[in-house]
C-alpha cells in the first residue's frame, strides 16, 4: 500500500515535466486547417456554454432591453463585429471561415442564448477563440445596447441594416481640409449634419472646437471610456483629429425637438441656483454665457437621455474626458436620480445658442 502511494506521488510529480516534454517535441498539432477532433470540439463548446451560463447568473438583467442605442450599436457592429460574424446581406469572409473555432453567423445562434448570457459574451469575450472583450470594462449601458441589437439581428432585412449603419456620403465641398476619407466613418452615427442619429449620440455640430478636440484625444487614449467611440477614434489617424474637431464645430447647431418635458421647471431651479444645502453647484455658472472656459461644452438642446446618461456616469466616476472632467465629476456627485431627470429635461428644452 505504502509503495503504491509512493509510486503515485512520484508519478504526479513527473507528470508536468512529461507534458512540457511532449509539448517541446512538437507532437501537438496547432494547425487551424485540420480542425478539432469531434470530441475536442464537443468538450470545448460544452465548457464554454457552461462557463457563460454560470457567470451570467451574476448579471443584473434590465426588465426591458434599451432600444435607444440601436443605431450606434449597429454602427459599432459594422466596424467591430461584422468582419468576423458577417451581417445581414454580408456573408462572412473567407478569412473568418478559416478561423478555428469559426465565428458563427450570429443571426442563427443568438436565440440559443439568454439576454444575460449575450451580455456576458459581448462584455468579456471568449478566451482561446478570438472573440474579443468590449473595448472598455468601465460601463455596461453600451453592452446592453449591443445585446438589444443582437436580438433584432435574426429578423433584420439587409436594407434596414444598411440604413442603420450608413448615411449618404458627405459632399466634397462640405469637407474641411484634412478630413478626407474619415468623415464617412463619423457620419455613420453622427449624421452628415453632426446632429446625431440616436438620442444617445450627442450633437457635435456647433460644439466648442477645443472641447471636441480634447474629447477625441481622451477617447483615443482611453481617458473617456466608451467602447463605441474608442473603436471608432482609434481607427482614425491622430493627425486627422484637429481637422475633425474644426469641421464639426463649424457646422450649424440645429434645434432638436425635446424628448422630455416633465420636471423641467424643477431642473431650472437647480441649473440657475444649484442647491447650496447639498453642495450642488449651479450648472449655468459653467455651462451658459460666452465668458466661460471654452473647454466647457454647450449642453443646451442635447437630448435628455444623453444628458442623464452622462450625469450618471460622472456621478459614478466612470465619465472621464478633458483635463477639466474632475470638476464635473464633483459637480455631479450629489445629484439624486430625480435631480438628474429634472436638469436633463431643462437643458434638453433650451434652444442652442448658435
Ligand atoms: C476576431 C473575430 C471576432 C470578432 C471581431 C468578434 N467575434 Fe464574436 N465570436 C468570435 C468567435 C471565434 C466566437 C466563438 C465561436 C464558438 O466557439 O462558438 C465568437 C462568439 C460570439 C458569440 C457567441 C455565439 C455562439 O453561439 O458561439 C456572440 C454573441 C458574439 N461572438 C458576438 C460578437 C459581437 C457583438 C462582436 C462585436 C462587438 C463580436 N462578436 C466580435 C469571433 C469574433
Ligand atoms: C458607431 C457610432 C459612432 C461613430 C462611428 C462615431 N461616434 Fe462619436 N459618439 C457616438 C456615441 C454613442 C457617443 C456618446 C459616447 C459616450 O457616452 O461617451 C459619441 C460621442 C462623441 C463625442 C463626444 C461629444 C460630447 O458632447 O461629449 C465626439 C466629439 C464624437 N463622438 C466625435 C466623433 C467623430 C469625430 C467620429 C468619427 C471619427 C465619431 N464620433 C464616430 C457614436 C459614434
Ligand atoms: C465648475 C464647472 C461646472 C459646473 C458647476 C457644472 N459643470 Fe457640467 N461640465 C463641466 C465640464 C468642465 C465638463 C466637460 C467634462 C469633460 O468632458 O471633460 C462638463 C460636462 C457636462 C456634461 C456632458 C456634456 C457632453 O457633451 O458630454 C453635462 C451633461 C453637464 N456637464 C451637465 C451639468 C449639469 C446638469 C450641471 C449642474 C448640476 C453641471 N454640469 C455643472 C463643468 C461644470
């Protein structure tokens, strides 16, 4: 008995060296071209599905998937996912089909996953498969927008998809020198007029040029977390950023129809006077008037949903930005959910100054 126990211990101690030795001989075939054995393939998928099902138990699933982010999610899909998974009307490329494991056509598989599971896959990616994680782990709202988009995918017609991810090309005359070729990328979501094609995409037309430039650099360096904007800006040469900021800043800021009116009067009181008892500062001191710091953005006429989303991110310390963003983080720290809804309603109703 004792001898057997000793043999077992020696066997266990030698095993790792044996495995390293076999790996060193080059016996294992790592070629993707020959595929996996059926049993290996079954085992890997079994392990992946079990892991995702398990970790998805900790995901806080919203009652309703947000619809407002469908357009930017589709735009992100076109740049960041279609290259492997294909898209409505766009079959997967030969390179994607030669990957191991092969990225599936998602229209055929999303129904096999629950919302929380899709969230888990899109946010964290899948190890050893080539399926990447979301570009930032700092916020979940964009990932949920992508899950909502994936739910629409199986029934989405190619024309609907194309309308979501493309706009008419900007005309040559309308382009600021230095922006050639890159405006099409931005117009996908911001529109040729720079007013934003969804309530979550802010109007950048007529916004302060220096704010736009510093913000684009903040996205490029990861100082302002947004998977959607980071992917897009990182695809553009940094040398183009000043021209892009100049271009959008020079476009006329149009008036949008406000999407939220309730609470605007309460919001106006906070905006003008703040709430000194709670150390909530007056917003207007920094956001209105022409004498303010030019890096502070114009927020009049942004959608209530965009303003509220950004305020929540500031409050939770997840909204970076220019070198002045810590000021705004402390301004938002003591806002309640109701305050946020009220000030968002107030500023969304104001006509832009330009
Ligand atoms: C570099 C290629 C690549 C990119 C880019 C990519 N994926 Fe994947 N994806 C994969 C691979 C490979 C798998 C794993 C397939 C497997 O083992 O079943 C996968 C799996 C998935 C799955 C699980 C489907 C299933 O049943 O296996 C979903 C959902 C998914 N990807 C969504 C996305 C989304 C959304 C994006 C863009 C944000 C994206 N992927 C970007 C390669 C990619
Ligand atoms: C796939 C959709 C998409 C594309 C493509 C895109 N954007 Fe954005 N953009 C967004 C969304 C969504 C936001 C809000 C992100 C956030 O919450 O920080 C945003 C935010 C911005 C902001 C911040 C504005 C503010 O008021 O703080 C700027 C500036 C901007 N985008 C410029 C650009 C430029 C320039 C391009 C082209 C290189 C571009 N975007 C491409 C969707 C997109
Ligand atoms: C002390 C100055 C200051 C005060 C007070 C202030 N802000 Fe700001 N705010 C800023 C700065 C600076 C930024 C830009 C942060 C960045 O992206 O770098 C900003 C950004 C914002 C943004 C994001 C705009 C965009 O385009 O993304 C919103 C929304 C906003 N503020 C709303 C408010 C509201 C509502 C209040 C009042 C409760 C307020 N701010 C008070 C300085 C201030």
